C-alpha cells in the first residue's frame, strides 16, 4: 500500500494528513503556531515555527500509525497565500513572514496606483491592487528595511519555504504566484509590467511551476528532521484557497462550491478568467492545468453566527452544557419557527468590513427592521439569511459567465440542515453535502501530489476521496419569496453606505 502525505499550512497551524492511494483518510495530526498581531495592521509569523510544525506532524503521523516512511509515495502541500517571507540563498529567513492578514503596505499600493489603474491592474492579475498581496509587502520591506531587501535571494509563501527546506529548491506554483499580485493571469507568468511599476527586482521572485511539479526529493538533512525517507518526491502543491477547489470537486468548468467557515467564499472552475466590470470578484489560477478558479470571498460568515451565539444565546449555551449537545441545535430549532425573511429583520454581515462583493472597509454589521413582535429566532434566522444573501450576489456574478445549478458546500457551516436549505432557496440551486466537510485543502493537496508523481492519471480521482451524503433542493415557493428579500438586503446596504463612512 502506498500513501500520500499532505500538509496544510494554515494561519493557526499545520495539519498533516495521511491518505491511502485509494483515497481513504488514514489519520491526521495538527501542530499549532502563533501569529503576532501589532501596530494595528501588522500580522507576522516565524517561518521556523512552520518548519517545526511540519517536522512534528510528520514524525507523529509516521510513528503513531506505524507507517514505513518508504511507503509514502509523495509529500504535497496546501498553504496560506498572499504572504512575503524573505530568505537568503540558503533558504534561511531574514525576518519574520508578513502574512496574508497584514495590511501595512498601503503606501506601496498607492505607489503602484500612480502607474496603473485598478481596472487595468485587475485585468492583468485577476485581483485588485491591495495591501493584502505579496508584491506590495515586498515593496514595504524595500522601503522600510533596505538591508533585508538587499540580502533577499527569494521571497516565498509558506508552502514554498517548506518545499525549499525539504529539497533545497526555490519554486512557487501558479496559484501562489497569483497571490503575489504581480502575476499575468492569462499567460501564467510574472507580469513584467507590474513588477516594473512596483520597482522590484524580478530575480527575487521564485521560479513558477505547475502545482503538480516535483520540486525534488527529500534531502538527507530534511529526512532526519521529519522522519521521511530520503529521496521521497516533493510536489509543490497550491495555495490553500485553490487546493480546496480540488478537495471540493471543483475540477471542471461549472463545478462550484461554497466554503462556509468563519469567513466564506464561493468558487467555480472555468476555462477563462471571469472579469467583473465592477471588480467585485477575483480569479485565481487553478491547480488543475488549463483551468481558473473565479471566486468571491466575504469576511464574516460563520463568524457572525458564532458572534450572535456568544452574545445573545447564553441560555442556549447553558442548555447545551447540561445536555451534552451543541448550542447550535437549540438555535436552529428557533430558526425553524421563523419564516422566510425573518419577519422583516435584515442582517448585514459586515462585522469586519467586507471584501466581495462590496469591497468596503467601512461597512458594519447591522440588524435592520426590528419590531416589538420580533423574536430571537427572527434575529438568528436573519443572520443566516444575511450571510447567504451576500454570498448569493457573488454567485450571481459568476453565473453571468458560468451555468451553475448546483454547488458543494463544505466547512463547519454545512453541518446545519436549516442553513443548507436557506442556501438552496436563496441560491436557487441544489446544495450537495460531502462525506467530509473540513478536509478539502488536505484532499486537494493529496490529489495534486498523486497526479504529480503519476500515482493518478488525472484529477478525476477526487471522486474516490469524496462522496455526496445528502442533497438539499430549492423549494420553488421559497425561491420566489426570497426575491424581494434579496432586493431589500441590497437596498439596506446602499442606504447605509454613507452612514458607515461617518461612523468610521
């Protein structure tokens, strides 16, 4: 039996997952690491913590499962995107990694805007010019830490650093390259135009390769640190938001999924980038060759439902503690008693501002339309409806160029049947629920690795990894009833848009 070891380097930790070659999940192990948030907009991590987490999780999986390291056919990766880690020629970090959540590079965004409009930037990269991306962060290092910039041999994302530690080679894949903000999305290469506007030395960027590329074998030194066999093939994998597309079955045009966690997104697959005239959605380079992953991500989805649980559902939390169940069970029971439209209550889920589709840093979370007769159930239902209506705007943008009549839903939010039905009715689409809700990134990395070393012929093998457990179908009457509610939701946001600016 051959195995695939997939590492998913997230924001809070690394999850190592072992799969058999026939798609069975054998086991997983998590090692956490801290993030240093400071100066209001700064967010950094120590890349050595990433490496230690990969070493710890690899050794623990191999030892606890009593796996012969020689039976591991490939190691592959999914990793947090939009970062900037400066390393020297030996791959040693020169400073802490500036991660995706960091927003310090506002001046550098403005420097690029002096040369190119947001619209033109978007049509090259598939994304807006913002402080979230890697090139702007590298510009900040150049402008504020020139000694570090001069010493920088390459700038890497999380998984690329681990690949370098394992193999001694410096690569990134197209999806993570895309997250650097200086990537020519159509031609799959670094954009000379944007690099020139940024004033960055292009030699400091790693070589671009497909996600299935074998970077090399595990070196003797890395084998001793991780417990892997020397020479084990290392496939570079992809950025976590895109490997999840594979793990959710979005591997051919029109295959769409919704990830519903603390934040949420809807992603489809297409043969060409989807450029929205209002720049509301983005497009990633897919890990599947020849495809793209058009996407819209919102800031606070399950996070809003968790917030409302912690603030106004103390009784439900106490009940759950007494009965050994989940507070969400009691919350969902009240939601079922509230009708479509939550008895006139609208919730705007913009508790951390908003990315897609609003791109409004000033937007706020809001309950609108409260009356004396409203119940807690109405408020709870309005949260689920508000999140879903925001996501439905993203879905409708994607539908302008892709036919979508069903989508897979993954993440913790997919556990509740009432929320899945609300999604089916608001989206007017079948909502498919897979057997595994929270392993999409790991599964995507595993399949990418398997394809890379020839263990699998193509990405269709994902059907061995996931099965559909249930399907929610839209209720035609509910679909019709939600039409005016969606219009009201939009009106509430635009009616308060200027108020949010004043509140800021």
